């Protein structure tokens, strides 16, 4: 029987890699490549002002970059995550989050896409995350999912290329996907 990974396994990793515990297994991945980092940063910039700060938008959210989620034995680090402020009026005192987010975005990389689409998507569904986005900076796509009963997912929308979109749960404003892609 294989030993379940612990947080000590994450702490023992060398610098320059990310460690997560998914279904008891230590998953190690490299730091994000430039296209991945750009898409994450640009998306944070596009959503943070209007939805987190309320600048030019409705506000009401806490949107964070790479929060460490501790969810029933899993340690998951999404690229971006957001909580409605009524569910999380204050940030936790400790370094991790035990309250599942309302929205998660995973920016897909060749080295992480399979884990994002299988293990992490399943964990997010189990934990009640209401919305999940997959952003692929190579294919220039945004996939939007809504959680259904029992942790299953419904595809709400697929967007590709240099388009303006309204994507749940941030459909109060248009999002210019062109900003996410390398010209």
C-alpha cells in the first residue's frame, strides 16, 4: 500500500517547483512558463479591479493568485480563485484557505492539463466550487463550467481567440480575451 503524502512532503520540495496533494498523492509541477504566467497575470488584472476592488464594476469578490487550499486532506493550488465577500468577509489568519472558493481558474500547461482536468476538477466539484474556468494560452481558449448536483460539471461556454466575452460568474462585464494571449 502506498503511503499518503503529507504536508511535510511539500515542505521538503526544492525551490522552483509547486507541490500539491491530490487524493493522497504528491503532485510536483514546474513553475509556470511565460505564456501561462502572462495569461494568469492578465486575467487577474482584468477581474481584480472591477470584481475584487469594485473599480468600474460590481465588486463583491475576493480574487487571489495561487491561494493554497486545504480541502479535506487535499492541498490544491489553483492559478486563481475567488470567494464572494458574503462567504469570506475577512481573509483567514493562517496561510491556507479551508473554505472552498466560489470560482476557480486553472491556466492549462502541457505539464499540468491532465491533472487539472481530472483530479483537480473532481476535487473542486466535490468541494462545491460553483464555477470553474480552464484557460489555455497555447490554444487561446476559455472553457467555462458550472457545477451541477453531486459535483458534476456542465459546460456553459467555450470561447476561442481574440473575442470579447461575458463569462459566469463575472458576466456583469465583458472580458477581452485578447489581453490574455501573446500577440
